[in-house]
C-alpha cells in the first residue's frame, strides 16, 4: 500500500493496521498525511508529548470544518469538549489536574476493587451457565459504565441511561462516515450531553447539602490552596470520566479476551499462573491498544525526524505504531503475557498521562481474571472480527465466545 493513500478508516486497515504502522516507522516516521503529521516511532512520540511547543487544545480544528450554522448549533458541545482537561494546556490543565488528582486518588481506586469484582461476578452469573456470551454486550461494555455510575452514586435505575449518554458522546470522536454522518453523530452527542448536564446539576446541588461517599461529593468538596471546581467544571470532569473511561476500558477488555483466544498458549500460561494478570493486561495495552492515536497542534515550528512541522499544523501520534516499535520492544509482533519491561504508551505520556489508568487496569484485571477462572475451554465462535468504525479507538463491535462453565 502506498503511504500517499493512507485512510485509517479503510476496513482493511482497521482489521490489521500493523503492517502500515511498520511501513511508516521504517520509511516515514514523521509523515505528512493530508492535513496532519503522523508520528509513528516510540521515542519521537515521547518527545512530542512532553514538548511545551505542542498544544492539546485542538477542539477548534474539529469544529472549524463544519458549516457556520452547524458550528453555532453545536456551541454547547464545543464548550464541553474544549473544557475537558484532556484538551487543555497549562496553566488551566495543571490547575484541573491537581484538583482531580485529589478526588481520583489511588486509595479511592483501590477501595473500589471489591465492588468491581462484585459487578464482574454479577455480569458473569447471568451468562456463565449457558456456555456462551458476547463479551462486549455481556461484560466489557456494561462493566465500566456500572463502575463509574456506582462511583458517582448514580442509582441503579438510572445507570442504563448514563451508559446511553456515554455511548452517544463517545461516538463524537469517531472519524468514520461522511460529513453529514459526522454532523448527525455530533448532534446526537450534544443532545445526550445536555440531558446528562441537567441531571448532574441536580445531583451536584443535592450533594452540597447531603454529602455521601461518592465521587460527586469528592468533586464538590475537593480543594487545592483555596481553589475549588465550579459546577461547570465538575460536569465536564464527570463527562470525561464517563466517555473516556467507558469506551477505552470496554475496548481493553474485549481486546484482551480476543487476543488471548487468538493465542491459546498464552491463555493456558495465564490459567496456570493467575499472578501474571497484571503483566498480561499491560501486554494487551501494548499489543492491541484500545486507544490507537491522539492528536495535538504545533504552537511553534518543530524539527523532528528530519521534518519541519509548522506552527498550526495538526499532529497525530500513533500509539498503536509506537507500541510495536522494534527499537523499544524485542519481537514486538509476539504476544507475551509476562513481558517486562513494557513501556507501552496507550495511556499517553507526560502531563496528559491518563488520570483513569489505575481504574482501567483494575477493571480489566478483574474482568479478564474472572473470565479465565469461570470459563474453561474458552474459544471464539468465529475467527472473523468486525471492528468498530473509526480510528482513535480500537475494539471489536461484537465478540461471541463459547466455553464450559468451570
């Protein structure tokens, strides 16, 4: 395939993007592809993600291509997306991250492990005796939604609604389809965002007067040197947790089961030594990354990899390519559940390292560990996998498996 014609929404590339990633690393590690530069080598990506000349505030580029009347219509969505910590630069990013780190502490995540495992048991109880399930529908998608909703103190009756709001908003980040398709997706994402915003405003007001042991209360009460989050900032933070956490964690779990089924010798190895679950999940994050890329904008002229990136140019860093860089990972095409060290970049690097990484790891370890314990003779129903459309996120649309209840 010619590098001049790369279309990452091509179903053939989505099915297996790794050959084109390898070609980029070898032939053009910093490559101009239409309106953006593709960065495919591990060390170059690490360098760029810590370079102050590179900006994360790129939401304007997403909306600039829309007709003016559509931009005006989608102004509320643009505001929420542009206010997300992920899409801000210092000093705004530094302030928000300091406040969120206090609320989203490792102690809080570790305290939720028992509840995560309880939800895994409940979800598997519903399907394990029948000897088959769709991993995505029955486990991978509902688990992170229920965990986040539970952390927020959302009543069980409202949790499915939250999952729908999250799914609609996550689709905004996909790049598949025509321009009209993307506008329709953005309109639906905005409608769900506004519904969720109204719901959360009422919950936040309630927590100001009635404190509970949940994340909303933590956000209401968190303080850093006299600074607090505004209601608008709290809603944006919760929105980020729901959309980012739900999507990438669901894909991580699905990719883990898929990859283990495709590598039965490594699945058997993990069954023999369950303590390898932590390194196994890290290897899935590397080998079949649920987050394939992210974007940035050059603030100033940057020289990298023998190329000149001009101020204002878009930059796409390819985590999926970096995670198989031969210069960093011996035998990068080999799946090894005990691989160490493992410098995978799926959770990014530097100031924007994913705040929810510990929670995503905990959920994936619990879910995959539970499947391995309770599902003997686990295998795919079909070798054919339909991948979700889009480029940023990677995961199977459905994943039917069969097994024997252990």
